[in-house]
């Protein structure tokens, strides 16, 4: 039986583990605490949980013994990417190489920077922001080692998350659903009316599994299969209709206000630095990945219905 080891127990890692368990696979989750995430204790009770420091190569190599596939689902705090990611990335590559495992990384679109058009896997890694540059260097080093025959790697780049478990870290999670369901004004960052690609977490998890199993995917970066772009307003109105509510009130927070708050809140400071994602069209193409990975994105009806059902069940 294939041994799947997931590094990180957040929304991506937990969703990936849930899909693997449904397939009857052997799953191990590695995190600093070695305990399950609070939102997943019941659904992931058959997972082996192991404590390890993901930035320590020796610790991570011990925690991943026997792995056939290692999934990088780690997510350091925004303002710590420059310090935290390099040692974590190196430890992941070292662990995968030590066990001859495929390393599958859940990545994002920060590597591209402003593109002024739909992003594809061929878009240049041109980010001027530190976060994007850090992720680009991670990918280039992983690709270098893959091309040198040292380790097998692949990564799946997703846009902003939507779906079950997409909470505080999602622009269409708590920021949207909590005020909407309470009948309050929703305060998105930037604009509510720019087309934006949203990646459904279960679709991303399916793509991660497929990338680890598909030899043709190794050594390349792919875009997470995602449905047609929608504005924040369109997403909010879709949830409102599903919940049987009136069209929501939406009052965006301007980027200058986010930047001002960022002087005292490191997280918001980093959000302001990638403000183009919220004030301009932010659209990703995923057709190539859908074909290679054989993963079709869920429909907006499915996304809206299943996300709201999970949210309501969580409140019980």
C-alpha cells in the first residue's frame, strides 16, 4: 500500500487527508504539535499524527520514513515567509530525497506578480514582492534538483481558496460568510467587482493526489483546476441565494486603509503589498492541468451548496 505523508494540518492538508482516507489509503500527518486540527478531529481519526519540526531536515526525515508521496501543505504566517520557507523547503526536499518519495507542493500564484492578463503555467515568474520571490526560488531549487535526478517533485498552484475548511485565511471564508449569514455588511479588501479565480479546496486536494500519481506531472508546475472566474460580489450573491437570503450589502475596504492598518498589523501589511490581486482582474487558466491530471473543477452550484452545508454543520 502506498504511504502518503502530509506535512501540515491546515485546510489543504486536512482536505487531502480526508480524500485519501476515503480511498482506503494509509495516511500520516506531520505537524509541530502532532495533534489533529480542531475542525478535523472526527473526520481524520484514522490518520497517524506525528510531531516534527518541518524546518529541521533531520526531524522531518525521521517523521517521513516509509513515505511514497510527501505533500507539502505547510503555510507559514505571511510576514514570516522570507525566514520560515527556505529551511522548510530544504527540509522537505531532503526528506523526499532520502526516502525516494515524490514531493508534491501546494503552491500559489504569488510567483507571477501582476500579469495584466490570465495566468498560465507559462507565465514568467516575475513577482517583485518578497513573498512571490521566496516561492519562486523554492520552485526553481526544487526543479533544479529534479532535473539533476536527485528527487522527484511537482507542484500545484492554486488561487484563493473557497470551500469547506476555508476560514480565516480565505477572502471568501469567514470574511464573507460570517457577516452574510448574520445579515451584516460584508467588507472585502479592494474591489468586489473584479473577475477573480477561486480554487475549491476539494478540487485542489484531488489535483495534489493526481500530481503525485501521474509521472507526466513530475518536474512541472500545474494550476489547480478551478471554475470560471467570478467577482467577490457574484460569489457572495451565490451564497445568499443558496441560503435563501436577500442580496447582501457589500462595502469594500480600500487598499489605502489596509496599508494604513498594516503599519501595526504585519499580516495586513503583507496583504497590502499584493493589493493588485484585489483591485485588478486576477484570473488563472487551468485547462492544461485539467487534461494532464484528469481533474475537472467542481461547478459553482456544487461549490456553493457544499460549502454552505459544511459551514452550517460546523455551527451545530
